[in-house]
C-alpha cells in the first residue's frame, strides 16, 4: 500500500482536471483495498474511490479527505466448457481494454464491442458500461464488493445488481464518488466462440460490411470498434486533446411517449415539419433519443468553444474536452452552456454521465 500527501488528482483522471487530495492511498491487493477503506471510515474522513478516472470531474479545490486508488490485479478462469462457457473472476484494478483484448485472444465472446473504453474493470458494473449494442450487464454473473455500511464482503448476483441504462445499484447508492459498495472483483460468464455476438449497431455493421445481426470473427469486431472510437476521439491518446475527456458527457435521454411527442413538436417548430428526432424503443413504451443529435441541432457543433480552454470535441459533439489548460470550472461552464441550450431549444434536460466531485451542474 502506497500513501501520498497532497497528491494532484488531475493526473488520475482522463479529463485531466482537479485539485489535490489531502491523502492518496494506492491499494494493490484486495485486502489492502478493504483495509484502506476501513481505515478511512474508522477515522470518519471523506472517501473518494478512484478507478481509472475516466468518469470523474473533480473540482479545482481538490478533495478534502482520503482518495483510495484501486490497483489490484488478477484474472482467474474458474470454469470453461463448451456448454456453459467460461466463468472468469477479474480483480477490480485490471485494465478494462486489456481484458477485452485478452477475451478476444481466449475466444471469450460478449465484450468485444466494449473495446477501447478507458478505465478499470471494477468501474464497469457501477456505470453498466455499454457501447455499440453491448453492455457489461449482459456478461456479468456476479459482483463481489465491500459493503461499507454493513462492514462485510458481499456478493451480488446479476439479477440483484439493479442494472439499467448506464446505471446500477452500485451507482445509485453512491454519493459524489463516495460509494457504499466498493467493487473488489467481477465474475464474468462468457460464451466460448470464435465469432462475436450478433452485431447490433448500424455504423459498426457498415464498417464491417455485414448486416446488423450477423456475427464476425472476434478480432475483426474488436478492431472495427476501435476504428469507430478513434474516429470519434474516444480512444485515449496523450497527444490528442479530443481524447482528454470523460467520453460521452451526457447520457441519451429516455423519454415517456408524451415527452417524446412534445420533443417532436419542438423539433418541427425549430427545424421544419420533415425533421424527426432519433427514436429507439425503450421499456414500458419509453423512447430513447440521441443526446449528440440534440446538442448538434441546438447549435453546438463539433469544436464548439475552440480554442478552449474547454471545447466540444472536434470529432464528436457528445464529448466535452480539455484542450490542454482547462480547469474543472471551464469544463463545467461549457457543460452548463450545452445543457441549457438543449433545454431552451427542445425542452429536454440532459443528464451528465461522469460523476462530479465537489461540483455541480
């Protein structure tokens, strides 16, 4: 276990903003992780848990307490056969994209479309990470956690995790980056296959020159996903400021049928009667629409805010980016401008996807 005082947190996030932590503890084993969290709780200090930092915007004042960084390692195959597939237990501190690459090499199907997403394995069930028609809820069998309230290790089966669109029980029970449940390990249930899960995203299918619903070799699916993400500035690159972001800053709105009809009316009034907002069916008659489409049609084009210090990505309107010298206040000011503009134009209030620590929109 390593301990640092007054440690800068901007170096721990992909947005690269945020002031210092009073104390930063790096936990390299599961026992160290539990011990570090218990020590903070016993002292009555504020706790911030940092995984890969890809979904955090930390205030410029920093964090007045202890930050615990997850650096645990380990991938263990618990069972593997043609009938039930591969059951694989993964430590929370393993790199997510490295696990995706390893899964392709091993013939484990189910997360190939999630390649290139930054961060660590332990963060994926919290956000129910998803992209290109896949989400981790489809392959997670169990999540093993430290329950800070009960002071006990608990294991949640998939059905008990409360998975929803970019949401989970673990996210819902956290406050400002301080979780009730500290993820220790994630158990995945993969299909053993040479081919991907059916391609569910139209742009990805076009890039692969196949029809939606077809399956392709796992490695081909992974490479096509990485190509898509690079075109959108969604694969981390220290030399490319379009990737100094939290990925998508806003989630896609899920609207009741009545609210979606109101959106259609606002779109027609603003853009013309022949223009329709994107619509994807949701549960219980709800409709999911595109945050990126709304942002663009509200007048915020790619690169809005350039040259910075914060601006929308030049490749993707959904990403708020640090052009190299931004502070958290700059990032949040741009996010507020975009959110307010979409609300004024279309009556839809966008919801931020990253966790805001010490700050609000």
